[in-house]
């Protein structure tokens, strides 16, 4: 199954303007975190926070809806988000934690949950939200996209980053500049080329824009807890939903991309393993 196990696939978006104004696509991650915090489902969350002036992501612990919204938006360079999990439990004293992470990070979390010596941290995780991810870029690559390929004076001139419709987008002064994704190949982090998980298969809830119209997100609820909290947020009016389009650009497109990553990166995994290069024990 290219999408992994899931209970429901649906298109969704946040209903609150203050979330939609700062979020990517449908603002589902922010809406879910806000709901979970306000209802006491979690006491705080670990997220990729607001970038510094150079767009570098900063691992951040948020404990309120306002902090969630202040740190909304997708970052396209890797954030060492899990590095602050211990800080969340020790310095912040959180007993119920949410985590927003990429597929590779979630695999690490699930492995940690399987080993008892990490239980004092990972057993306090109540909600894992996964982000669809094809690849991630070092900061130097983002600088190259901005300056050498899109003609920006510097990366910090950009006010927004996005990936969609086959392009990597940077926004400056309200105008979007796009770089074809095929031109970004070779600039991604090396480890991304052996990751076979596009849709965060091990999350409680995974989400991304592919498969849904502009301004909406495709949500896959995967666990009982994830399915429950998503439905509760919908019932509370924080999220609106509609069926995923079954046409060419609906769920079939998401399945196509997920399978493509499995096939391509699975082959690279095997190639490296045969060369004697160290690779993860599972993928």
C-alpha cells in the first residue's frame, strides 16, 4: 500500500482566518494543535519554529494557540525538532506532548517508543502529526535556489516558501517566483534519497497539500487516537471537510507520488547497501 495503513482519507481546511492567513494550504496542523491545546489533549507541542532571518528552522516548544500560530508555516530545510523533546519534559514539565515531524523523524520516534530506556520522554507523547515530505534541502541549497536560480539578492528577501504544481516557490513583495522541481534534484540532503516514506505512514495523523484543491489539505487519519482527535476538531467547528477528489489529481496523484518515492528511493537504498554503505536497518 503506497499510502500505508489509514482509517480515512479526506480533504480538509481550518475555518479560522487567523490560522489560514499564516499557514500553508489548509492549516490543518495548526488547527489540530490549537484544538488539542485548548481542550487539554496535550499540554504543549514540539514544532519547527519560526525561522531566523536566514530562514533556518528552529526547534521550538509551544504551549498556547497563539504560539502555534506564531510558528505556523512550512520550512524546507531540516529542523532538529526532536532534539527539544527532553527540554519539553524537563524544563517545561509537560506530561502530554504533541509532535509535528517529517516521516524520517517519526520513524525515529516510533523506534524510541519501542525501547524502554527512552520511556520517560517518549511515553509522554500523545499526538504525532506527520507532514508529507519528498525531500529536504540544506540551507546552502535554498540560498542557491534564491540567488543563482531565481535572481534574488539574498534568501532573506523571500517572505514565503512553498512547493506545489511542480515548482519550488519563493514569494517577494507579493509576487511568486517558481523553480521547476526537476531543477532542484541533486540539491536535497543525501539521506532523503533512501527514505521511502512520503506520507508519514507512522504518524497518528498525516497531512499535506497533494490530492486536494488549492487552500485545502489531504488528511490521512491513521490511529484510533488520531482519528478521534481529528473528528473532535471537526465537530468543534475548527476544521471543515469534504471528500477527496477521486479524479486524476485527487487521491490517485497522492498514491502515484508515494509509490514513486518508494520505488526510486528503495532502489537507491539497495544500491548503497550492496556497495557496503551504511544504511538504516529498516526503511
